[in-house]
């Protein structure tokens, strides 16, 4: 086995540079297909080329850095887009880690390794858009009809950035396995004083966009008993959802009413409609199915009881996913050698591109600690020594594959 010796200073410098695209205070604002994200993709492509990798872009905008030759190779990566107010490491760490391991492997004569930055993992249009299309879980034509919260379609947002090659299909058969390293985005490792998490499975996730439509009217002259107020419907819906989930869920189950948009959002107007999203996560597919029935059934009952219109759209579902056992053991061996007694096997409560990629090839994941368990926030951070250690574990495992 040829050792892959990463260069920590180079790794951290690239992470710091990627942070500057869309930087806002200590975090980033870099939504998929935004100007900041397009600029970051051009820079990533330049770094891939400088590393001796061939740059390729697929039709949905996923960016690949490929080693010379046509033989199958290991793929490492994540995503470089961010939440509307995101942290500097979420996704970006996995992309730069993949770049560093691929680059270091070329320099040391190690195995052939490719890197990928998937598009729209954070869900501007839907859950894990780029990897869903690439892994064949969603046709590109269907994805292009999706709209963001501002009504922009993916087809309108997607465009060919200057300085990148023309889009081309990237066969999944070109790769033998996929590894993704990520910050934990939770408190387990940090609170336990541990430095590495070897992921064994990824929870499933379901999401739905809903709209309650009422009757827009004057807030001062419309009696309460005559109102068809969709915001009151939303309040009743959230309360009912929590109540009905009580005997269905486990302590590990989570659900969130997230994006809420009231129209016309004025203090003196009874709203005409309210748009909102519901997302629910669990490791058991059957439980997720039952929760789906509750999400939809509760909305229908409230709409009928309050004389509100109901529209459901944008449903997305990704099944719970197990990591490949042989890859888990390879990562665990490297973790024990480089962080003895400071690592654990664990599930992922967050969803990742690796879940989609698992439909096409074996995959596994590594975690490094998130300070105070904070992510999807400008306060997201990880000790730089842990960032380096994670990539060293990743490189040692990749060298043996």
C-alpha cells in the first residue's frame, strides 16, 4: 500500500479560500446556482486543473475532478453550496478533503482518486438535487421543472458558467466506491471529547410543501367568526401534528415546520394564503410512511374544518441508507490507528449526498466534531486539528482501497 501524505497547510488554505465566496461574517451565503456559488465552482475547477485532474461538469452542474486515464477509481466529495445562512464547513469540507486526497495521491503515486462537488445539496429546489439526478433517482427533465421559494425554476437558474467545460454525462460506472467526509452537525462527538465518527447509516427523510388558502380581507372590519384565516390553520396544524406524532415516533425521530411565507404579509390584512414546508426524519422506512399519512391527513382535516383550500407539492423522499460494511471496516481501522480511543461508530441524523450515491455504488462516511453541535449557522466551526485529522484518516483508508 502506497501511503497518501496530505499537506495540512494546503488543505486548510483551500478551505479558507473557498470560505471567501459568499462570506458573511464567520459564515457563508452561497446558495446553489447563485453568483457566489458559480464563482466558487470556477475556482474549484482551477484548483482541480492545477492538481493534475481533468475537470468535467454534468448536465445538472455537478463538478468532477478526474485522475488521468479511464480505469475505474474511487470518488470522494460532498457539496459546496450553502444554506441561505450557512456555515463555512458544511459540504465545503468534504469537497476540499476530496481534492486534497486526490491531489496527494497523484503526487505520491497512490491509487486513482476523483473528487466531486454535487449541486444543490442544501435544497434550494429539492432535497439533494445534484446527486439525485446523477444517481438516477430523478430525471433531469423533472428536476428542471422544480421551483425555489421565489418561483424560479431550476431550468432558469441552471446555466453554463464561463471558464468551465461544456456539460457532459458522467457515468456512475466510472467509479468503484464513494467516500464522503463531513462535519457531524450534531453534539455527539464534541460532547464526548471524541475526534472521528465512522458512520454506519443515514436516516431517511421526507418533505412536503403545503399551502393553506383562505380569504384575504380587512383586519379591522372582518369579524373573527367570519374569517377564513390560513395562518390560524397553520397554527392548528402544527399543534395537531405534534399531538398525533406522540404515539408514533421515537426519541430519535425529528420533524420540522420550516419555511413559512404569509401572503400578503401585512399587519392590517387577514392573509390570503400561507405556504410552508414540513420535513420529517427517521431511520425506519415504515415509520416514515406512517408519518407521511399523518402529515397529509392532518392538513386535509384542518382545511375541511376551517373552509381552507389545500395544495400539496414538492414531495421528496429519500430512504434510510446503510453504509457498505467493507468500507465501514476500512474507515474504522484507519480511525483506530490515527485516533485510538477517540472515535466511535454512529448514525447520521443529517442527510447527505452519499445516500443517493449508494444506489449506484458502495459508499461510506466519516464525521469530525462540530463545536457545540452547531451547524446551518454562521457559528458553525470545527477545530483545525480535527479538520486535518479527519482527512488523514480518510487518506489512509483510501490508500488501502
